[in-house]
């Protein structure tokens, strides 16, 4: 089944640096969403980008979508220790009902 | 406060036992979901329900069962047929079918086989 695949699997950076995570998917989509999960907790929705959008911002988050390459990126600027979490992309393929989650990128921000 | 409540947070199951995980939402959402997450992995869909008294199998439904008798409740039973049930289980809901709609998650339930 279609699935977003995040890259890298894990990322370790210093506080204040930017963090970039990438997501690739296989089939045409209507929307792509990014979620965050703190260890042992539920997922929290961060941002949704539609297939006709190329870039979207929300606070320190910037998401891009390139449908020709079937890829998306999530940029977190000026990272903080509190940003330490796993980040998942989720895709909705055209005509489908299910939202499919990738395996996630584990981000560790060192204070 | 509106949200999704899962219980219990931690559950231990003996070999051969059925156990039921509770999920209640007060968001007035039509759609509800159960996901399984293994350590360091993504989410896999077990079952989903778009409306009361209706539900469909997800990608890994074998060994699990659900019911949707009320809009706000979507309990998951892990049966003895599920051979490797140790995992983190997440219940979720959305206002309509998930495409294009934000999915809201509960805090999860840890199930361990002893």
C-alpha cells in the first residue's frame, strides 16, 4: 500500500540549528500532513498541505510539497530542546479513505 | 475539554486471554480509528469506522475485533488469535473520513503480553 517514507530515520542537532526532514510517497495524493509524537504519547497534527500548494508556513515550521517528485519536506527553524520528538508524514491518496503514515524521523535537539 | 480518552494506559495480558482497550471521544466526530505502533516504527491501521454500526478492516485486522454501537465509543478487543500483541495502541478520530481532515489522537495504551 502507499506509504510516506521519511528521511533521515534519525537526526541529532544543536539547539538553535534548523532541522529538515523529508518525506517521499508513491502515488498521487490529495493532501499531505505532518504530525509530531512525543515519546510514549499520541500524535499531534502540525500542518496540512494540499496537492495544489507548494509551500506552507506555521510559526517556525515550513512545509514544501513537490508533487512532480512525490516528496515533501518539513523545516523546523531555530530548534529548541522541546522540539525533540518523532515526526511523521501522512498521505491521503486520491480516491482513498485511509490516511497512511510513514515510519517517522526521530529528532533529538541537544540543549 | 474535548478530546479522546483511552484506557487503560498500561495493560498486561496473559497468553490466551482476550483484552479490551477503551476509546471514548467527545469531539462529535463521525470517524474513528485504531492504530498499532511497534517500537521505533510508524502507525499501522487495524480498524476504522466512518459511522455508527459500521466498521472496516485496516491493514492488520487479524486477531483484533471492534464495535461501534455509539458515536463516541470505539473499543478494540485484542483476541488470543493475535500472536504478537505487545505494542502501543493508538485510538484516533476525525470529523469525517480522514482524507484532508485532521486526525486527533488519544494518548495511547501500552499492551504487554506476560
